C-alpha cells in the first residue's frame, strides 16, 4: 500500500468531547468518524485494525472447533416473544417496523435466531455437539453511549453458540472456548484477566468475563495471588464465604413523608444524617416496577438489588422516569446515607440495603430500619469487596488480593437448557427420546478491543500498537520523493521487497515534510519505521526506529530485513 493512494486524515487537536485516550487517539489518527450518538464509521485505516482483531478471533474460534456462519441483524418480533425478551430485554432493544406494520428487532445478540436455526437443523444426538460463530454488527440502544467505540450503540461482536446433549458436554466446550479466549487476548498482545461473573440478564449457570486491564475501565476486578479466585468486584460475593450481618438497630417501619420532598427534607424527617449528597437511581424491571437506590457504588447496588428483586432484566432509570412512575416530581426521591435503601415499587416484595437506611416506596412513603435477611430475603450475596484494597487477604483465605479496573472484552456463559426449552429445541437421544439441548453462548467485543488496546498502549506521540493489531507493521518513509527519483525508487524497491517477504508494510510517499510525516506515523502507531533518504543511500544504510525506542539506528539492507523478518 502507498499512502499517497490511501486516505489518511490525522489531526493534532485533541477533540474536546473525547474523554478517554483511546477515543481521542482514534479520532486524531482518523480511525473512526462519528455519524450519530454511539454510531461510527470505520475509516480505511480503522478498518485495517478491526480486521486484524477479527482474524485473530476467527482463527482461534476455528481452532476451538467453532464453525463460522452469518445470521441476520433484523429479527422478527415473534421470535423474541417466544423467549419473552421482546419485553424483557428493555430499552436496549431497537424495535423497527416495516411497511406492513410488522415489528422487528435489530439484533443486540442472537440467542433467539440461533436457537431457531438449531431447532430446525438439528434432530439427532448424532449432529451434536455443534458450535457456530459469527462476526457481525450488533445494535444496543445504550442509555449512555460513550468513549467512542468502547460503549457504542452499533458495534461489532463475535458471538458464538454451542449445542449439546447434556450439561457435561456443554461444560467441556465452555472450557475449550475459555482457553480460545485466553489465546486470542494473548495473541493480540493485551494484558487481561478472566474473572468469575454474574449471569445477569442472559441467565444460566456458569459465566466468566474477560477484562483488559486499564484505568479507564468501567468495571473493577479483584483476584488472588495465591489461588484461582478472581471476580468482578460487583459480584465478588458469589464466591466468598458468608459474612455476619449486624443486628438490626430498630424494626423496619414505613414512614409517611409528604410528597415532593428534597433529600434534605427526607433526611430531617427520618432523623438520619445526610452523610453524602445522594441522587436517586433506579432499576426498571421488565414489568415496569422500580427499585430506587442511591448513587455511590451504584453498580454494586444495582446487581444486588436486581438479584433481590428477582429481576432478570433491568436498566437504570433516570430520576425523571422514577418520579413519573411514582406520580411525583424529580427531587422527591431521596434515599439517605452511604448505603441506599430501597423498596420495590408495585406489588412486589420490599427490599433494602442496610439496617439504617430509607428508600422511596410509593408516593409519600419511605422505609427505615430495614435489614437484610431479617426483613427481606437474603440474596446469594455474602461478601463485599467494595472497600477491599490491594493486599487484603483473599476472601477464599488463600493469598492476597490484587485489584484493578477492567474493560469487559469477552464473556462466556453456560446457558443450559434455558433458551432451548423456551423455544422447543430438542433432539432425539440414543434411545429415541426427545431431549432439550444444552446451550452455551460466547461473546467478544471485536470493535471494543481496538479501543481497549489503545487504553493500554499509547504515549505522548500517539498509539503504540501491539504488533498483531497494527494497521501495518512497517512504514517505509521517503524523504523528498518528488525531487529525488533515486530515493523514491529505492524506497519503493524496499517496500516491494518487504511485501514479497510477507512483511506487512506501507510506503509513505506523500512527500510531506519529515517532521509531519514522522508525527503521523507515530500517531497511527506503526511499530517499525524505516526512513529512506539521499544521505542514507550514499552511506548504503536505512534509518530504522522502533516505535518504542528513543533513538534510530543506521542498518544496511540485510540487517534491516533480519530485524523486520
Ligand atoms: P457491558 O457490561 O460492557 O455493557 P455486556 O455485558 O452488556 O457489556 P455482553 O452481552 O456480554 O455485553 O456482550 C458480549 C461483548 O460485547 C461484551 O463482553 C463486550 O466486549 C461487547 N459489548 C457489549 N456492549 C457493547 C457496546 N455497547 N459497545 C461495544 N462493545 C460492547
Ligand atoms: Mg451491556
Ligand atoms: Mg457486562
Ligand atoms: Mg457481559
């Protein structure tokens, strides 16, 4: 490839609306362009990187026995009704209508479509196991798309699904895919961790998330240096031993509070210190009920509350939505204290977070003196790593904890018979008896990986790609090509020779001033730069510099080829 015939469009300015370094650098390098909120064009440069990630993912999935296919993005409503997810999936599901007034979803994931495929295609245990995957565009109407392609609405996912006769065979393939994921992230040169995860909205038994470690990550993860203990901090409880609960300070009671109160008013009325400024967040369940809770550790609280309320699906609601639901005004909902209290609104059970807290329940009412386990069903939540620090003992008693922030780039689930049961996906076993298939599902955020890699690998000059992800491994930079045909020719010959030797190289023959050209090549993160100049030609050398080296070196042709081979 010659850059003079490519479309490279870089910028020195840091875009004002890009908060994280990957978003800034992807825009500055000209890898992506925003079309609408959470919707991006991948430029020719960006696409080269995306394709490299895809290739690694594809090859390792194939090595794990998965077969590639391609399913539609637009999916009929009826299929989603079979599993109940047309309603339950919530606001992330983009619903569209055709000219005949028939409804469709733009696929945020493909369990329904693939299970429909399986029930039509598979009839005998002899056809099992089967693992299929696709690399395909998904759409999720995220409440807060941000960080560019990191949390986009339209994004590229690798999703795989496996079908088995029993749970044991599913477990075997689950671990096979788990190992494929380890190979993928290792091969891409990323620092990552696999952690135990909640099965959340998708449901099922076992689940692990793969996180790329980066300070900008939206998740916190913890692991032990002395055992296999590793958990998403939100979910650490699921693996840890039970902790004793404090005795209740007082009986739970419902307190009448005049509607339209501020946080301060409610705190005063209940005689509870307003320890922190809290604003209310909430979960909206599929059937429209609301769990109110305070901000502050809200990710942790969200998961716990969802479990207590038995919510399979949920999303955060805005204060205005909650107020509308309660027939109140924004500002009324005012849980107080660092641990929020709650109540499931509608005719569901009361739930609360701690023994001293309050929460909005119905218009004009709050709860106080609520205690887990005593007043409310104890969820399978027992340990809390929220205040844990690196160096603390691991909850399993073996080793000490390391804690870091992570970006979720992959997720594997053992779904079991859940979807196959709902959709009647069965095969005949050896005895000729119909059996519901067991399923696994396995996702990788292909486009998110590109951003995550930059979060881990950049410097003041720009992106520093791990070699397997770079748009090109080598840039051959020509000094003054227009006025010096001999130099231009030598550079083109070197580029051709590298390409013939299988070295992924690009020729920068744009004729820019050297400073400008080098700044571009560094910004877009090319791992190896070779400068061809009249002076070098005279001396019989090329000027070579690694993206991470401080100095360049003069190398003759053979030494250069040996270095880049
Ligand atoms: P998150 O917790 O970040 O919202 P998720 O748990 O909802 O992700 P999954 O349903 O597990 O996502 O989807 C599989 C993978 O798809 C995720 O591990 C992630 O890498 C990627 N992914 C999910 N949502 C997005 C998004 N909005 N933008 C980019 N990638 C995404
Ligand atoms: Mg999500
Ligand atoms: Mg997640
Ligand atoms: Mg996930």
